[in-house]
C-alpha cells in the first residue's frame, strides 16, 4: 500500500498501476511509477532501502536513460548484497508533479510523457542526494 503522506487515494495508484502493468511497451514503464511514488511519499519511518532504491531508479532513468527493465535489473543486483542502506534526507518539497497529474493525462503517449515528467520533477527535488547515489552505484560497480 502506498503511503498517505501526500493524500494519495489508493484507487488513483491502482488505476495507474493497471495502466502501466498492462502497457504494451517492453521497457516496463511501471518501474518508473514505483520509483517516483516511493520517493515522493517516503517517510522517515520507512526502511532506508525504500528510498535508496527509488532514488537509484530515478537517477538511472533520468540521467542515464535506463528503461524500467534495466532499473529493475540494477535493483535485483543491489538486493543481493546484505548491507545497511544509506539514509537520505527528505526534502520538504518532493516535486511539483504528482500522481494525480499523471492520471489526469490521457492514456497513451501523453500519459507516458507525464510519467517521465513526474520522475524528472521528483528527481530534481532530491538533487542534493545525487552524489550519494552515484557513490552507492559506484561502490556496487553499477557505474
């Protein structure tokens, strides 16, 4: 279940998940939705792994142009190692675009573009964490 930090109504999240999981593109756009929503709604009470994986996914998607499938493979590689995950600071603002903006876009290319814009908006909100994400990925020989 998605956190209620931003007053996300479960039916909106479920509708977007239905859209992305049924998406015909092999890139697995659903991964980007998961990363954006987790970064945007994460709280200090959540396990550090949740935000670490979300930020890794957003970084790889936005800055390295990874597909959702490629991000998922990186998450799998990272999950194989038992470790303490870094704790990332939560910015007060987590991006101007929300899941409600995404679901309001017409299904198809317009919504897919909005998912990308959402990811960009959330990643920009966490830009101070960029060096730590790069360090994490370098340590794990991803970059």
